[in-house]
C-alpha cells in the first residue's frame, strides 16, 4: 500500500501550497477539475519491486499543476515559473517522507494548451519515487527466522 502513502504525502503538500488536489486517470482531468489552482495526480504506476527482506517499490509519478490564465498571455512565463517552483516543492516533500528511499528524475515541462475548458496555464511534472518498507510477509518470515 505504498501508493497510498505516496498519494497522501503529495495531497498534503499540494494543499499546503494552496492547491486543490485531484487524483485519477488523465482522461477524466478536463471533467473533474472544477477549482484552480489545482494539482492532478495520475494514479502512480508501480514500475519495479525489489528487495528480499526490505521491499522497495518504485513508482512513476505524473502530476499536472494548473493555475488560472491562458498559456498565450504575456504573464504565462511567470505563472510557469511559479508552477515549476511548486513542482519542485512537491518533489522535495516526497523526498522528505520517511518511507521514501529515493526520488529521482524530476522533469517539468510547460503545457502549450489548456487541459480543461477553464483555460488554465499548466505544467506536467514527472519523477520516480522508491518507497521501502518491511511488508507483512517479510515480518512473518523474519519472525520465523528469529526462532531458528
């Protein structure tokens, strides 16, 4: 359930930055985003599972950060800069989570056209987060090994 931990960290950090947080399939984004500024989290994708006693799950994270304003406006460059800074802050919040082993590969790119009918300025942010924990099955294994 590390996906839930990762989602909770991102939700809390986005709300602390003043964003409304949404999660779901990107195909629903235009219909579901009703308030700006907003952060849309596409459901994190489990890319890798590794580790023997300490399980490590690597998730691909994709966020869309949106603020009011059309990307063609003269002020859009400033809005993109703010959104990039906020994407970096979300990346940092994940990095600070105790269940996170590593976060790498932050890539932030401006969206060239609005994602919703509201006409917002947006950026897409992507990175990988490696979460770690001792899973239930590992706890059972470790307790069995302690008796031997």
